[in-house]
């Protein structure tokens, strides 16, 4: 996938401009953000795309030297599952995080 970066968002679209996948986040401080939403277009679900976008989020976090918490239940579970591999970018508060994933009307 051709990942695109914007302030507080990593996403991919198809040639028609339709959203294929996205992860959104809110900067909480200069060194921490909250991943509040992960979306995969229904036509791609079950193909590992959510994992791929979280890998891209992890890459972004490492490049920026930022740690993450996750109010999105998928992102929270993903970080916990990959805790050993990504300990350097996971906030100490990940286990105490309340989850309330942002739901956007377009999804």
C-alpha cells in the first residue's frame, strides 16, 4: 500500500480516491500520542491490512521518538500483542487506557 501521512493521520486510498485504510491519532504532548481510530475498508478486511497500518504507525513513532497509548480497541490490543517488539514506543499507560474508539460517520 502507498501510505500517506498528514497531521494526526496515516492512510491509503485507491486510484479513485476511496479510503482503503487509516489510523488517526491525537498528539497529547510533544512525546506522546493516542491512537484513537483504525479503519480498514470492508473490501480489504481479513487480509492483514490493519496489522500493516499499525506497523506503519510503529515506524512513524520510532522515527519521531514518540510513545503511544491507544483508545482505539484494535490499536490497544495490537500494541499489547506486540509489546516485546515495540516496547520503546508503547506508553507505560497502555494497560490503564480506557477505550472509546472514534467512530466517524463515513465508516
